[in-house]
């Protein structure tokens, strides 16, 4: 990680937006979103030509949005303008509102910790029911800022120390270190293992996330473990289809092809599961979540926006997991360390008569469960790339990384 220290708002070689520019930008563009964000929070813009990434220290160093086309180019991250504009509320003002559960600021990659539910979950108070009304995101990964500690024109680094208590009452004293690194076209092609011709516009970034046990006692499976959990919020539309390839094989050896019961069974018009790939709608009209186990995962997920002609890929560095993966299911769990490594979520109403969180759709990855001795660290690296250009080139890349072409993706969940 970089060692260049940053003080105040002076970040040499970076664009820091804290006030809007005089020039009006068009809605839907990167320039519009960064101008809007700059009115309400500090924004660090990393850039390499027209490839740009906006990062917000006040929102836990999350990547808010990115573009392949400079300020006038499309903004890929989903932003919740109303919540960002409203800012942080007092506990009294939050009561009974969605912000009492989560500040849905948006952003295409945010830092969270797992597990969410279960006897070792950190989103439910001890003894609470595993229901939406009792679900609360810990402030440290929801509303509290991370400290900016280093920067270059293509990277930004953050750190924060805090404590958490899980459903079983175990306390965790943690340090989080997070670096966001913009990748140029050459390094992006190498990182994703794809050929990137000049006709394809790209923006790619890598986040390096570290979780350290700062307490005096070891974290054990008997009292609960944590994991690094990265989630990206993207703009939903009828033309967006999520694609997750997975390893084929008998369930007796590899387990289920997919876990699709997080928030109730997903109907076939929203989810199609084949022998080695699944398709999930990313239209933001029905709440549903899927998970892929480490035994099935190929280390990659993606989405294709048929209307905008944008292909998105998310990968993570596969590593050994001697303690398994935490389970985030909202229930008392039989196997709390038999969780998923890769998830995707399509937003919608959480209950009859209740508004959706967004809507948006998500691509998510997790680190192994962190059975850490005092001072030990778990590391999780995720990479994201957005590609736009000739469909023939995007089709080639989709077939190479996802195992299916664009037409198959676009047709998978479209009713005939």
C-alpha cells in the first residue's frame, strides 16, 4: 500500500470535489454524479485518460461510480440522490425510517463485513428476530467515515479502527485497511486475462482490503468469525441480465448449484439455472438473492446491459479457506461456516407495502472466514471492469470469461 500521507484537502495529482463546478453536466454522466456528490461529501477522482473512478472517504472509502468516457461519459454506479442529499439523521429522526436500518447511499463497490444473519451475524442484536424490522447495518460500515491515509493520481488508501458485537455477544476489535487502485488498459487486460483492443473502452479498478484482529483474544469458530464482504450497486433496467458461471458436477460432490433462498425462492421468470451458468434479472423489480459456494465458484461474475451495451465483470483472488466461509442466511444456522463466496442481488420490495431499498442490483464477493490470532490479518482483493464498444468484441470477452455470448445473455430471461 502507498505511503504518501495526505492532510486536509490537498491531494497532489488528484481531483477532490467538495463544491460543484460552474459548468452544468448532463444527468446520467460521470460529471453530473461527481458534481452532485461534491455538494454533499468529499470525492476523490482517480483518472487515466477517459477512465475515471470516484471514491468517497466519508462513505467508508467506497467506489461511488466510474466511467469509460470522461466527465461526459456514462456513470456506471447507482447513486441514491435523495439519501445523499438528505445526509445523516439524528437517532430520533431515523426512527421508523429506512435510515434506521441502512443508509442506502449507493456506490458500485462498498466495504462491508459478514456475516449478516445467523447466530454469529453482526446485523442483528442478540435475541432479535431475523426479520427486516430487526435488521440494522453497523454504523462503522454504514455511516462513519474512513480516514484517508495515502494517495496517488491512480490510488487512494483508507483506514479505520472500530469494534463490533455479534448476535452471540462476542466482541471484535478490528482495523480495516482499504486501497482503491485504478488499472490502466494494459494492466486491466493482464489482471482479467483478456485481450483489450483499442476499439473497446474500459475502466477497471482493484480494491485491496485487509481486516486485522486488534484485540487480545483470538477469533474462533466457537464464538463467531468475520469476513470481508464487498458489494457493488449498479443501475437496474429491463435490459440488464446478471451472469454467473459455475463449475458443473453432481450435487453429491459439489453441493447445490446455487443457493436461491436468501429472501424466498426466486421464480423462474427471474432466475434461470443451467448446468454451468445461471442468469438473474437485474431489473430492480423483485427482491431476490443468489449465492455460489466456493466449491462451485469460478471466481467471476458479470452483467450485461443490452440497452446500454455495457459488459461488466467482477473477479476476486481465490485463496485457501481453512475456516470456511461465513453464512449470512437470516436464520439459526446448522452450518455457520458453509456460506457462499459470491453473491448477486436484485432489489425490490422487502415486504408488501414497503418501498425497495433502491432499486438497484448487486454483484458481491467475500473473503474466507477470518480465524485470526491477535495482530493477524485476512486480505481480500476484488477487481471490477466495465467494457463498452463493438458487440463482436464484447461477445468475444463474454464467451471467454462467462462462457456465454451476448445474445444468449440477452435472451435468457426474455419472454418469447
